[in-house]
């Protein structure tokens, strides 16, 4: 059965994955309380006048997909968490780093609002 809401998407995952997804989701919503939580391509996304990011659960990690420009800008801080030009990976075995997620969220908001960079 395919999830129809972000809540269902999270509930369909194992308990330890749910914990990490809920952490990430809370930090992203905290960064932009006006964003709407919805499914895009079967994955959770935060949208505020355009997609801010998509995130998802994999077997051993949680991925966050901002834009390549955000990852490029924060390359040093993200380090080994970068797995592609638009993917950041967080281990399921460790708490999601709130400060790092805030930096990603702030950079994404800045680029979207100031530079007009859209999510692709």
C-alpha cells in the first residue's frame, strides 16, 4: 500500500527510521513554519511557493535533497554526508544534527528567496 500522506510514509517505516524522519521533519518545519508538508514522487517534501527540499528513508540512512547549490555552498560542513550533487545522507544510528540541518534550511531559503533558485 502506498502512503497518501507524509504521516503515513513515516508510519510505514521501522521505529528507528521513524525517529530519524521525525527529527529531520521537525527541524525543517522549525526552519520554515509556513512550509507545507506533502508527498512528491512518493517522498516527503516541504513546499513554500515551490519545493524547498525532499527527504526520504533508505535502509541505513535518511536522505535530504535540497538543491545542488546548497550542497556546494555547505560542502565543507557537510563533508562525508554528501552522496551526490543534491543528496545529503544522515545515519539512522545517530541523531540528526539540528545545527547542520538549520544551515541547510537557511541557505536553501536564502537561495530560493534572494536568488530565485528552484528545486529540480
